């Protein structure tokens, strides 16, 4: 029986010829990413719960401070210091203030065919480069850090066959929100989501990262794409080579298959408080907003900032709106400066912040108060996600978020 | 002979996410004991104070969806919840719960058959009895039960891998 991409990566990591969905295998991890959301807990367990602990292979560890940077309280500062000191003592690759963890991983580490644990749910983003990235908690992370291994249930795969091209003014964010709305917040629970088809050639790396990144919002264990020239160009431009370039076999078994014509996708928003509660953006027109957020591991890349800057050039942020613009990494930030994008946002009255997770995770800068409404390119819109429990979050593309920041209410770019 | 226990029920809905179980703003607190009073606060601010040790949560589908924050199962355990019984669980939360020794039971029908305050009887790996009706439940695989019974993955790892 043929294997899916997910099965092939797990087979390689387990050192066996073949695996099938439902099997449990012990796997060797290629890379272990952790951020300041939970690393302090991992360190506490490492130091206090184990006798004579050791790190199996320190070269596999990448630690990134991105959730609360710069620190916003003495407690956060202490947590960061703990992480910084431990990383220095043990020689762990350490990043601070350089960007959101998943963007740093894509720019600097991820290779096709790798199996990567990240102590963060959006680790599934790495599928854009054909790597099996999956989110784990700090105890799973600790176990993998100390043993180099973990156990994995081989997931079934849902396959999405994409054809055609997104229309002008429609973005990857609209596509993935549409898919999540279609299959539901648990529609891919424990499964891999695989994206293939002729339509892939019309999706850039930025688009692909955005799509894979959000698959956990459908419950997915990971997201995967085939490694084509677009992926290889991205990889080679950063001096890396693939580990394996896998495709699913023709006789591989899929739990479900969907055909999606990209030309049928339209601008979408997810309403509070669930990512799968999606409606066409045109049905949300007129909802007053207090804040808009363009950034995050989902939509803080250069192409997203370009879309926003093109819309807001020569216009102003609505006087009753705070518009936060947060590049996903310093690589993105510097490129945006060179293109004049940052200047455009600042002239329009946006608040441009350092590369970090920002209000997407509801701590640190930009949190909203009781009764306020945010429109966001962030990852989630759960109740209270961006601040007060009685605040609301709508999710949308960079274009819809920027257009709404200009108008002061939810609108689409074509209505400006 | 399978272990049997009785418990009082708290009922929650579908898609109870990790930001509801413990909102981001409280993650900076020093200990799980400091955080647990805010458990479920965006949805049910009164709940954490009312939960008694030994109670169970009965929920709908996709319990624990969202972030990988391990404080979520830790808080539920610290509040004294004996088990979470849901129609289904989100996968990262499932792993984190096992790893922290929090018992999870999957059952598709119980949620629609109980109301808050009901008492149910759970026989591990066999059945739940609620309001005179029986609901069969599966047993977790032995390797996962071993982790739960050891009190979580770290303790199991100490035993098994000789890291002590």
C-alpha cells in the first residue's frame, strides 16, 4: 500500500520501511523549537524534576523569545533571563527580538523531510517546506530534548487538490479560512492536511506558510505540501538543501479528498469567537472596530505588508482606530524598510512595532479592553484571546484588515 | 477488577479552547496554584471556586483546542478535576493531559444525557452510568495509562529511562 507524505516522513524518522495511519511509532526528531511561552516551564522541569539530566543533541534545539518581547513586566523579564542563561550555558541556538518563532524557523532552519517538534501549536507552518512540524506541550518537549525521541500516532491525511488561481483581491488567508470553515475546528483532528495540485504553482511561499500555519485551527496535527521549484528556490536562497522531498504515492489512502478551484474563493472573515465561524467579508461590512492588527506568523510577511502599504498609501488610518503593523521577522522588517513600506505605514498613522507575536496572543502590546473590537490577521479569535473577555476579534486577510483600519469599520479593499 | 468512582458533573459546551481554560494574561503568574482561580474565567468566572476535588467535567467536541500551553491541563488537574469526559479532544491538549496525569475519557453520548450537578459512576475502561443509563467507554492504550498512573510523563520517564 502506498504512503502519504506524512507517513513517509514518520517512517524515515522511525527508521522503518513503511508505516500506516493509526500505528504508533517512536521517532527521532530533527529539530526542537521552543519559545518564551513555555520554555521557563521546561527549564524548571529539567532542573528540578530530573536527576543528572542531559540534552540528547543540543544542535537540534532552537530557542526563540518572541511572545513577550521586549519584556513587559519583571515576571516576564525573569522568565526571559532564565531562558537566556540556560541557552548560553548549554550552547543552544538562541534568538531574541528577531521575529516570530515560526518565521525565524522558516527563514533559518526548516528543511524538507524533517520531523520537527515545536512547543507552539502553529508549528504546522513548516509543511510549506515539506517538513512535518507539529505542536507539543513543554513536557513532550522536555522528553524529546532529553531523549532525542518521542512517540507519534501516524495521522490519517485529508488531501486538498487545488486548481486555478486566486482572483485579484483574494488571498491565501481567505483560502485557508474558507477551508477551515468548510471542515470545522475539529475537521482535521489528529490528521495531516496535504495541499497539492496545479493551483499550487500560483501560491507563493508566503501564501503557503500562511495556509499551513493555520491548519491547527482545524485540529490538524500537521500540514504538508510537496517540494516544488518555488519551495526549492526559497530554500536555496537561504543556503539550505532538502533532507527528503516526499510526495504521496498514487495508491496512498486518504481519509477525505477535496477539490478546490481557487477562483471560487472570496474575501472571508472569521467572526468572534471561533476560527471556523466564517462568513463572506461582504456580510460583515459596517462592524465598527477599535483596533486593527497586521502581523503574526500567519500574515506578517513581506507580501502581506506590501498589500497593506499599497492600500494605505496616500490615505490615513481612521482617527478612532489604532492600526498595529508588526513585521513577522527582522528580515521582513528590513526588506519593508528598503521598499519604503514602513514609511508608508507611518505616514498613514499606523503604529509600527518590533517583530514579535504582539496582540495575536493577547499579552504584551496592543491588548484590547472591555467592549472593544479588533480586526486581525492573527491566528485566533477565541473569547478574550486579544485581551478582555468581553472584547471581540474578527480574523481576515491583510487587505481586509488594512481597508478596515482606514474606514473604521469592517470593509473590503474594493469598497475603499 | 476495574476501578470505579462516582463524581459530580460540571457541563461545558463544544470547542472549549485553551484561552478559556487559562487566559494568556494569567500565564505570567508564578505557579499553577496562583493561576487556577482564573480557570475557565472568560466563560464561567464562578466555576473555579465551585469545583470540588473529585468532580468531573463533561464537555462537547474538540475540548482543549487552541494553544499548546500545558498550563491548561495542569490547571484542570490542580482544581481537583478527576477526569474530563468529552465527545472529542484536540490533539495537543490530549497529549499534554496524558503527560500531566490528567485522565481523559471520550464518549459521544454522555454530554447530551447529563446536566450540571448530576452524579455519575465511572468504571474505568468499561462504562459510565448516568441517570440510570449506561454509556460504554474504551480503555486508553496501556502505554498511555502507564503515564497517567505514574502521575505524568516526567515521572514515567524517570522510572522507565533511568534518568534518576
